[in-house]
């Protein structure tokens, strides 16, 4: 009787234990890494940075965001040295991350079996694309591989464009570069172009923390890609980082005007006294169209900087 009871309990345990995906991070895992985020989230758990912030980010400089993040202790959020489909066209979005590794047959077999059980189709480099939403940026750690590290061709590129209307950042290569450039609503940064097909690689994680060059990226980070590189802004700091960068941009614009008119003397970089900040506020009164943030937010940042 005891043996029968033990068998029943064992079978029941198998039935009630949930089967967690090993490749796609669970919502609980994403919440663990992004626990300080208190805003809206996607069903998968990723922080959902507001749409208007994605648009505002396009007008700030990487340096001004980098300065803000470094002051907050985030020293590994930028990476440069990219090729791009449209290097002169900035784009921004919310990170959906993916990690790739060199192919190991036993590991690849297990991953393929999991994909089949989940109803996934095609090769693993297409799986993250099916998870993308509008406003996302597909961020992939392909360990810098270019030859046979071409994570997408033009067919997968068109899939990214259809899902995101934005683009991708690949620490890896792409193929079909010419055709990808012709796809509407698609931009992308990557390490290099090669005509070879993707080979000897496998996807190992979706929405896990990844390393892109010297930068660390979490799912939901605000990705800002501009001519000179890519910066990954933690979701919890995105609004303050963009507002701070906007304020610095206004300071610079005002200061450039003073330099042109010869009113700065030898203080070409600023000399920001309380009186000069007051002059900046008056300049904003005369040019309210220059503000992207609410005036109350501008005033709050102004007071903080005056108190330094």
C-alpha cells in the first residue's frame, strides 16, 4: 500500500510541476532583474518605457546621457564601432534581448526539442523575432561573430521591420545588406557584413541580461542608436536621463548664443552661476517652443543645478 501511495504521489508531482522554458526567460526572472521598475510592463514582464520617451530620446546626445548615467554609477552602458543600414538615421526603442553561443550538438538538440514542444518553427535565430512588439529594438549578443555569424538576411530583416517599425543592434553580422537597406521601417547596427549564411551558432536565451561589447543590457532598457554609437539606458532611469540630457542641451544652446554674441567673456564652457541659470530661465520664457519636458520638470532640474 505504501508503495502504491508513493507511486501515486510521484505521478501527481510530475503533473503539477510546471514546465518552465529554458530559453525564454520567465516573467519572474525578468521581474527579478528589473525589480526597481514601478511602471507599466509587457505581459512577458519587460518594463514598458513610455512611447513619448522613445521619441524624445532621439533629440538628445549620447554624451549628455552618458554623463548622467555615469554619475549614477552606470559605467558600462555605451558601445561604439558599428556598421549600420542607415548610419545617419537615429532610432530608439525598448530592448528585447537575445543571447547566442557557438554550436554544441547536445545543447542544440535540447534547445530544438524545447522549441518543438513550444510550437516554434524555423531556426532559432527566428525565435526572438516572433516575440518582438512595435517600438522594440532587437538586441542580440552574437559574441562578435561576422563570418557565418549573420543573424539575419533580408527575410528576417523584413520580419523585424514588421514587428518593431524600429530596428536591431547585433554584436554579430548580417547578410543581404543591400536588400535590408531597402526595407521600410528598418534600421540596424551590426559588427559587419558577410555574404555567408548563419552557421554553427544557436540561440541560448531570450530576454536575459546580455553583454554588447562593453555594455550591459537588460530587457526593457531604452536603446538609443545614433551615428557615433549605441547607449543602453536602464528603464528605471530613462525618463530622468532623457530630461537631464534635454536640460543640458538647452544649457548648451543658450551658452552657444552667449559665445556668439561675446557675452560670455572667457567662460566659453559655461561658468554656471545662480544668476546665469536665472538668465537661462528667462531665455526659456522667451522660447517656450524649445521645451520637450513639462515646464515644472525644467524648473525642478534648474533648482537642483543651481544648488550645486
